[in-house]
């Protein structure tokens, strides 16, 4: 399960980097600003996404355990 989360997180990061760069470049016309924002903003969101997925898995596992206990 952990490997799957890491693969999902990595592919999400690549897509997010591309979207952040493209949107920033189209809005500003700056390759430098596009690159900077494409590195910083998605990196922060990728870390947040990883922990978001971990939290969802924890809640799903807890819900499943509660159903078994009943």
C-alpha cells in the first residue's frame, strides 16, 4: 500500500508541476517566474497531498475495523 501511495504522489507531483508552470507562464510570460512557482507551489501541495492520502487511508482502515468489531 505504501508504494502505491508514493507512485500516486509522484505522478500527481509531475502533473502539478506542469500545470503550475503553464498557468504561471501564460499569465506572466516569464519562464523564470513560471519555473520558480512550478517548483515551490507544487512541492508544498505534493507534501500536503501525501499526508492527505495517509489520513484518508487511516480513516478508511478505522472505519473497516469498526465494521468488523460490530
